[in-house]
């Protein structure tokens, strides 16, 4: 398999409301609107986020976002009315979790403090 790109795909009951919420979370609007039931953000060269109101495309999901500065992101998001939970210390990262309007779990994480062990 020669993977070129990967998207996290999350289901929403109200695409317009979800687009507005994720625009706040990500700090910018989507890059593409390939169909009436789908919006896409290109987050980096090999990956992105898709929101869909079509249950044929997506299901309830979980998304991890590594951020450089969790404290700054918390302040920015709280200013937009999005409140991540308390910091959760982990073995490799500090995490903060929140749910989007459809109940999808979003986890913000600091970059890993050390390499993950090999599989």
C-alpha cells in the first residue's frame, strides 16, 4: 500500500453548525466543499479532516490533534466559547478533551515527550 493522504472523517447532524464549530477550533474555514454533504480541511500535506452529514461516509469518531502549546490553545478556544476539559497527564503527552456539537471526541495533545516504543 502506497498511502498518499489520510483524512479523519466525522459525522455531523448539522453540517453548517459543525463547519462553524470546527472553523473556530481550527482557526480557519474549510479548504474544499466537494459535495453538499461534505467539507474538508487540508491540515498538512498528508492529512486532513472531513465533516459529513452523510452516514455513508462517516461515523461517530475520535480525533487527536497535536498542538505546540496546549495552554495557549486552551485560552484561544475558551475565548471562542469552546471549553476543553482539565489537563490529563499521560505517559507521553498532556491531553485536554472536548466534544463537538455531535458528540465526537476531540483530544488536544502536546507533542510526545519521548518516542513511542516500537510495535
